[in-house]
C-alpha cells in the first residue's frame, strides 16, 4: 500500500517551493526559481534509487526505472510539470491540512474572510471524511502539478521497494514552463526513449483525457488618429471605438462563460487602449479542426470588413497557432488509453473520459512523436486561492501509475 503520510509530506515539501513561471521571459526555464525545485527533484530521484537521473541546461529532469522482467516490454513514461501559474501568487505557500472533512465551509483565512464553501464548489461534497489540503487564502496551492510530481515520485519509490510487481522500463520527466505553454518546447522526445507516456496533470479522480482544444492566439491592433478634441470633427479616429465594434461583432455567447464540453470560444484576455492605438488579445479555442479554422478566418474577415468600412487599413490581426487536438495522434494507438482505463477499473475507480477544455504538454508531445494521454492528479480549482486536493485522490493516482506499469508488463 502507498504510504499516505510519506505522500503528504512529499507534496507539502514541493508546494512550499515557489516555482511560478513568467510568460514575459524568453529563457527556459522562464524563472530562475524553478531551478530550486528541479535540483531538489534531481537529488531525490537519486536518493530513492532511480537510474539514469539527469537534469539538462533547461531544468528538464529525467530518470529511469529499469525493467524487472526478462521479456520484452514497451518503454512507457510519466510526466508532470513543476511550474505554477503566473496568474496567481505561488510565493510563501502555507498549505492547510483538513482531516476528516465534514462537508461544511472551510475557513481559509479568518482575517480576510476567505471561505472555501461547498455551496459554491459542490465537488467538495464528494470528499466528506477525507483529508483535504487547501491554501491559506493568499496564494494558490500548486497541486497543478506538484500533486502529479509527488504521485510519480511515490509510485517509482513503491515499485523500487516492491520488486515482486512486474514492470518494464519506465521513464519519467519533470518539466518547466507548462503553465505558459512551453513545457514541451525543449523536451527531447528521442532521448526520452518511451513508446508512449502519460501526463499526470488532470483534475478529479477518474479523469482520463485524450482530446483537447485546438488553440491559437490572435493579437488585434486597431489604429486611430489622435487630434486635439476641440478640433477633432471629421479628423479624429478613436481606435477604442473601433475596437469596441470589433469586440461586439464576435458571437457574444461563444465565450468561455457561456460554453462547455466540446464547444469552442473566443476569449478576450487583454485590452490596452488609447485614441491612437488599441490592442486586443484573444485566445481562440475549438475541439473541431474545421470549426477552429473557421474561427480564425472569422477574426481575419471581421478585421477586413472594418477596414473596408473606414476605407483604410485600421485593423491588423496576427494569428498564431499554439497547439492542436491530440486526438489525431492518440486515435491510432487507442490501446494506451484502454490500458489506463483498465488500470482505473481494476482499482475500483470509475473512469471519466472527457475532452480537456484547455491545453496540456501531452498535446504538444503527441505531435512531437510521443503519444501522451492525460490522467487525473486529484486537484480542484487550479490557479487560485480556492485550490485544494484530497490526499485520498493522490493515493489513487499513485496506485494508477503502479497498475499501468504492471499491466504494460502483462501485455500480449
């Protein structure tokens, strides 16, 4: 059995190390503080008995667990990221441990009246009687994805300590900068040497995902003409008004707050404006490739329509693809999803197979030649002060890793 206390101690130790990434940095990792945890993971892997332990110049940490069977077994991998979201503070994380949760409100911060309530976060009620790890209301927790790291590390340690469990060679990797979309950019797929892998980066117990959004960023630059307002008639062009027209011309109900499941959206994530120039930043998402391409064309066509209306090139759009739906690469090797599903069933976990409404390193890695579905790590409410993870969910995720390793060794 996985030692719950050791798993908890390991996780708490990781989340207390600040590893927030920075989208405005061009280095890899994007912040020097990510090295603090990367180096500790490097040393810990050696301490628990992993082999081929390596950390490269970009802080990617890799290691191997050799096979303990004589027959040929596919090399598989498990991957998690150690950076945390740049959108909410990860500095001075003070995790709180709530034992035998009673299903009532949890006071995260008495002074600031910050409450984690099942009235708003209904998923909490699934975890009555369990041990929850929460924030203190001032930072995120970092279960995304330090829970995944703790689970992979604990599973490897368990397999080392229990050689009676058959398994093939297992490769693991801990990566920087996933939260800013760069976690796979410098991943050495060929050097990793796995036939397939799993990212331990999902949310609630049972999640198993092999579909994700196709994703693009659109930067819309609106140009105006600034003239003294007292003498502006028929001369001034206020870029902010044109930008408003652009915003209002996109489908209002095709936004994140109005969509779910496989429904795509346009998300206006940033506005910076003045009379002379306004810049809008959008993210464009859709699971369906044709609809994704249509959304990108809609943004371009809308810009052209406004330019035609004003009879000048006042709107410029630059669209950049970010990642694509990994289903395209997973569908030919669906046995790797079936294997993870069977592992969950064997452990009494109900698989929840659904599309990811977001991105994952697994998407980019799949297109780089490493098919990589995503498995739950157990956390909820990522990237904010209401983040929490049940310890029992982390134990289950760890057991899934062990069971996948065993089932792989038993494949015909």
